[in-house]
């Protein structure tokens, strides 16, 4: 596949050069199989894929973008040139960095060779795991797996390719008991076949059982411990965009002008690592073909740098950081149908860590939040957020007291990071409404506003 996709990318570049424009081609080929669980029944979901080409040109200093198929390359170039007329002229140019790492993307041949029947077997494992409690109904969920191959070429000699695998499993289990109804969710994501699908179902049912007897919580400021999914969902919609150089350039970042300043708790380090082992967005290069790298954004609480794609770097007088993705907001995956922009690839939080149980024991009054709803409505310029608690528990005197019925949490995430404490239960996570991914643990924040129903 490498020769095929690189040949297509170079064909696009040659066609652009022939009509007198600088050109960049992004070729994406996705193979995707999904298996669905509904009402305890397993059904074949889909066996499909996507293949297309993103074409970016620079004509008279103006960038333009379009997408096309292999059969419509000339049309795609004409469309990209036409769209450039509406762009602002600048000192734009494609990069010429070619030192990409070999075999950058995690690739599991077991996933690459899987067929729908294999997915059905794994889905059965999940359903069996969820059914250990006879009150439980494995309500909905599924398995998704496949491969993603990308090739990038440009008129400055760049030609890069990588291919990786992906697999995920999710389950919602519903329990009815004595007139009460509760549900529990669990998911796993990976680039390798390295997790237990039966455990996904079992955990979903265990969480459902633990949600029986929900109670409301009073409105007050208190400690909040966010599990990885909830923490990353908010970080991805507040802190991450504020660290994009384009946001800083537009004056839409709370971190503008603060390089060298203390912006998080001492000992806390935030990375964006395109080379992270098993990272969900780990590839040899970014989606402009720039070599992947490890970017230290915040070190020991001090702001060190911002993230840039090539064009935002030019606009800011900076250097690209290998952070370009074809990312469309509110879409969970990158797509050749939109132009590249800056996007966090694998956000990683590091620092002194304790067991989550210790963080709970040290909490006199607070909440443990498993998942939230509405993080995408956060204010990306200020870092303010207000989200609904989808699943959580009240903490009283260092112990889990009862499951929560509703409730909201709100605050300013950049300020909350000034007193953040980390657990050691790291997990690969995705936001669901952005291609950005992370590897983060549970995080404890102090003095957060919690609102009851």
C-alpha cells in the first residue's frame, strides 16, 4: 500500500507543479469494521472504509484547499486554486523536513488481519462479561477495528508514509432493581490488541450496580476528582486550544504572553507527544508530513512553548512542531475533506502521582466524576467551563458515600491546574468531538463549584 499511496500523492504534486502552483497532497485510506451490541444482541455493523485526497496549493502567496478522488486530481487542483482567491496573501510555503522516524505508527498485524467474525467473538466476550449479574442488560455498545494509512507529498521534496491499526470496545449496561434503574459505561481504545473485552462488559455492569440509589448533592465549592475520560474531555476543550499558536496569534488564548510563567502546579508537566508508544495519534509524521516529535508545553508548572502547524508557524514567526492534523471541530477523526490545522496529538500529563484511593481518602467532602457532558461548549479563549456530571459519586470523610443524581461542575481549568494532583491510573482517551487524544490519569482539583439539581 505504501508504494500505491505515495505514487498517488506524487502524482498530485506533479499535476500542481505542471500548472505553476506549489502543491501538497494528503492521501488517506481507512479500512473500518464495526460490530454493534443492542439490547443484548450482537449484529454486524459495517465493513467499509474511506479513501480520498486532500489537495493544498499556494498561488501568488494565497493558500487554497480542496479534496478529490484519484480520478479527479486535475479537478481537485483547479478547485484548490479557485478557493485560494478568497484567502489572505502571506509568506506561505510548504516545509522541506524529511527526517521522519521509521515505523512510527503502532501496527498490530492481528488487528490488520481481523475479519467481522473476529469482532463478533470479541463482542460476545463483552456481553458475557456484562451478564455476570442477572439483573443486567447489555444495552448498547460495540467493537470497532481497522487500519489507517496516510501519505503526504509536497513540491519541496517531502514524501512520507505511515500505516497504523486501531481497535476499541465500549459497553453500556443497564440494571433494574426494585423500581430503580441505573446504567454504567466502560470503554477501551488502543492501537494494539492488548485489552480484555470481557472486562469491559464486567466493569460496565459493576458501574451500573454502583449507580443504584442515586441522590442529589448540595451546591457548594468542594474537591473534585475527575477520572481520565472526564478530565481529558475538559482539558481538550479548554487548555489544549489555548496552547495552539494560532489562538495566541488571534488573542484568543489565556496563555498569550506568558511563556516562562507559572501556569500549573509545581511538578506538573504537560506534553504533546506525537511519538508516544501506542498513542492514538502516533505516526512517523504529522498530516503535513512534518516529522513527529515530543513537545514539552508545560514543565514543572512553567509554560515553555506553543503548538504550530506549518502555516500558523509562518504567521507567528515560529517553527512547526509536528502538530498538523486534518481536524474538523466536533468530528472525532481526521479527514482529508478539511485542510490541516494545529491539533493536540497525544496530550500527556506527568508529575508526582498517588493511587486514586489515596486522593479519595484525603478528601473530606467532594465528588468523584467518571464522565461529563457538554465539555465542547467550554470557552476556549478563557478556559471557563460548565458541564453536566454524567456519572459520579459523592465523597464524604474520605469514602465513596453514594452515587450522584445529576449535578454540574464549573470553573476555569487553567486556574484549576495551579492546584492539581495526579493519580497513577493512566488511560488512553479521546474526546469524541475532536481528533485530539491523550494519555492521562485521574486528576484532583480543589475548591471547584459543584451545583446540585
